[in-house]
C-alpha cells in the first residue's frame, strides 16, 4: 500500500474535462476586480457586474471607492487599500458595498496585492454576497455535523464507486478506519463483504437514479470474525443543483441484534415444529424397529445429516442394563440409521439389527452409561476413533466431512434404553447446547414410544410362544381324511392370541375337527384358548354329539372371566361317510365338492361360547370321496374397510378356480385374502374325504 492509496489519491493521469455549471463557485457567484495603484478599476469580471450592478464599461477606469463605497466609509476603505498596497499583507472581511441601484449589500472580500513583470502593483479583490456565503457555510457546517455525528453509517462514493466520505458511525460498523476507505472501492476496503453484489446494486442506482431501500447485507467484520453481522442498507444517487451526477450515497444501520433475534425466533419456531411433528410421526405403531426409524427419519435434515438409533441389547429381552455396563463395555444393537442425503458415511454406521460391543471410550458408551448427552461441537482427527467403530469407519466419516457430533440418551420410566446418535457433515453449523436440549426432548418422547413398543413386542412374543405351544404341532392323520392346516399370527404387535384348530381322534375311527376363536388378543386370549382346546379334546374323548360338546364348552367359557369365543365343531365318521357339524357363533364352513361350485353350509349359527342359555343345533352332511370341508376363523376374511359379505364372496372366488392340493390351497387362501397388515390372526383347517378303503 502506498501513500497515494492511503490518502485517497488515484493512480494514473488526472482527468481533464470541463465542469458543468452549477458548482459551488457558481452558487457563490464569486466576483473578481483588479485595481491599479491609484485605486482605479483595471479589470472587471462578469460576476462583478452581477454582484454590484455596474457593467464593465461603466466601471473600468473609475475609482472603485467612489462608485462602490458610500461616502462615510471611503476613508476606511482608502486606508485599507493603502495598507494592502504598501505592506503586501492580504485583508479579508465583510464590508458594505453600494449597488448601482442604490441598495447597500454586505459583501465578503478577500483582498491581496499583485505585481506584474514590470514591477507595477495592483490589488485583486475577490468578493461574494455575504448572506449567500453565510448560508453556504451554515449548510456545510450542518452537513458535516450531521454526517459526523449521525448514529447511522453514511458514505459517499464517486461515479467510479470509490469512497470519498465515510462517517465515524460507518467506520465503526465496518471495523475499518475511515481513512482506509478513502479512494478505494468496496472490494478493496471491505473484502469480507460481497462486493460484487454491492457494487452491482450501486451501479444500478447510478444508471437509473432509482433508490434501493432497506437492502439486507450479511457478513463478518475483522473485529468480530466469528459472528455474522447484519446491516440494513439504502442506496440513492447524489446530484448537484444542475442535475449533474456526483456519485452514490449509502446509509447503513447495524441490525445485527434484530437479525439474531429474528433468527432465534425462527429457530424456536422450527424447534417447536419439530417437537410437534415428533408427537405425530413417532410411535404410530407398536413396532420397535419402525418406531426407531421414525425417530431417525425425523431428525435428519432438521437437526442432523446422519442419525442412528441404538438400544442396549439387554433391554430387548426385558433385562435391565448390567452393573458392569455403567462403566465398561456395553452390547448395543443398532435399530435404525438415516441420512439427509446420499453419503458414504452411511457405511460407517452399524447396520440395523447388528449387535456390537462398545468399549468405555466410545462416546455413545459414555452417553448410555452416564445417562447424559455427549456434545462434541468440533470434531478433531483424534476424536474420530471414539465415534467410529473402527479405523475404516473413521476414515469414511473423515472423508464425508464429519465436523460435529452429539449423542443423547433414550430414557423412559427412569431406565436408559439406548442413545440417539447425531452427526453433521454438510451442515456447516456445529451442534450447540440448544441442539442438545432439543435432541434430548425428542429422544425422551421417542424413548417412551420405544419402551412401549419393546414391551408390546415382548408380550407378543410371549403370546405367540404360548399359542404355538398350545396348538397341535403335528395332528395325526385321521382315518378316511386328509388334513392340512395353517396358523398365521397377526401382523400387528399385540394382536396375537386366541385362534386355534385341532383334529382329535374319536372312538370308532371317527375324527373331531375343531376351529375356534377366543375374543381378545394377547397372553390372556392365548391362555383361554389353551383351556378351551384342552376342554374340547377332553369332551371329544366322550364321543358326544357336536351340539352337546358346544353346550359343555359354553358352560366352561361362561365360568371364565368375561370371556367369549366362537367355535365350529365337526365329527367325521369314515364308515358312514357322514360329517355332523355344529356352530357356536362362528362363520359358516365351506363345502367344496369336485366338479361343483364351493358353497357355504347352511347351518344354525348359534350363539358364541360364554353367552349361556342358548341351545346349539347339529346337522349332518353326506360326504363323498374328494369332498372338502374348509374351516377358518374370521381373521381370514374380515378387514376394517370392506363389508364381510364381499369378503366371503372373495373367499368362494378363490376356491372356484383350479383345484389345488390341500397344502397349496392353504397357501393360496392365506396369500389372497388376509390384509398385508392384518390385525387378527388366522386359523385354517381343510379336511378332504379320502378314497374308500384307504386308511392313513
């Protein structure tokens, strides 16, 4: 930087060009008069004629004192003239001058002695109207004070967009001394701003004359390089009285406080919106994995670039975290991982379902063992080993640009379940304490849902285990019948429980076929089903009529607490090729005969078991080889959005097409009818009359 740049002088040759009228000298109307040694007017400018009223023809050669000064002031004027001519000292002051029209005008004078090449002396008088001069001085003083004392930053730039004026307020706002602005462009003086955008706006104002008001600029100043500052800027073109373009003026107000307050308010609204969405989107089901994915999907983009949900493996089977886990390695199962955009950092995360042993140095281990958030605003190379599972994963995270890390515990009902693991790579902002508070709030809400899901999952597993234990594993193939069966648990967690089927040998080589459905779900329904199945097997051993069996089951059911069930009970006699059937509030069986259209058997429906006091009726069905009896529970046909009659017709339609084997028919019915997200379990039993003389 050289001296000319600091002072504001421009490099290169000066510009030589005529000035348009209307400048300051024109405004003042400065007159010039030259007197010879005798006080006679030797030279007279046009401005003198405007100021005093005398034309050059009238003035030249005459005594200035006689035509311009009233008689009472002439001795003083002559004395001052003699002093200037003798001493060479200039004189300045205000003096009353007589105008041609007789008026007296107060005129500001500057008088000085001149000498020509022959040694002759002259007096030069420069004069202007004193009231006009005082007004200009007052306006200038006010302008200078206004600019220098204004709390608003003010600047003037010339037509080359170089600073010619910067007030103290703007120097303070920019953090750069005023002198270091002078003669420079915005880009030279303030390289930390978007100079290209600012200068483009100024040029537009210069060209069009249309002001640009209340423009917002964001940047950082040398005095505070770590914080964003905001300014409200207005640009307008400056012109003189004659309309000549002087440059561009800019007014700048530091609105950083308002900017940060607005950002904080917007951030608060965003956080509240995120919490509100969490209430709606997390915990929509009682599926543990889906709940974890809902949490991970929610926080990416809004809070993190990469999110993972991990739980302690011990809590999934109902155990609390062992004491050793509070200070040492822990076994953690990954449930979900999500990213805001495709990134190789995804490969660094443990795959969902994977169980890993995390040592005590891992940050996620510290999070779950201390039950406190772990915030690492700025991740250094040495921190990656405590974030990633191994060196390869650390390298992936480093290449992805990981720069900030946050882990918050998942705590529900006073128990640490796991952790929500958050990373930022593309998002340039580091995690803050406020982010940790928000993440902990989301994690706490999600933890309750995760805890509910894991307890329901455990209950479902228990119900399914109990039910499968109570159902026949491999029913014996009865005499004269081929039997196929299926049991399909409900897709929804917590909906398993009360459906059963059975094929029971009865005296005389007969076979009892049973399908039932206990109302309700869960462990209680499974336990009740086990009681009714045991009772049905016991009653079948007495070789009772199906109606009598249902009557006894009705009595047994009514003795259980608020329990009802539906049931179909059929007894097939291979020697008489006849099937006797009774219903207890159950859907009608299907009779499917070779070469004929399948149909529902018209039987007395009866009341569900447990109602009590309602008689049951049995009916006989004559059988022939190849005839099939299809028994099922309502989970096969009932849905929440279709009428039951439509679903029953759909069941017959599936059976109307090509006749398949028993096993294939079971598979086809289960594939075609139950809803993919069925909320009820299904029991299905198909019995086919065997050919005569064949005993299995």
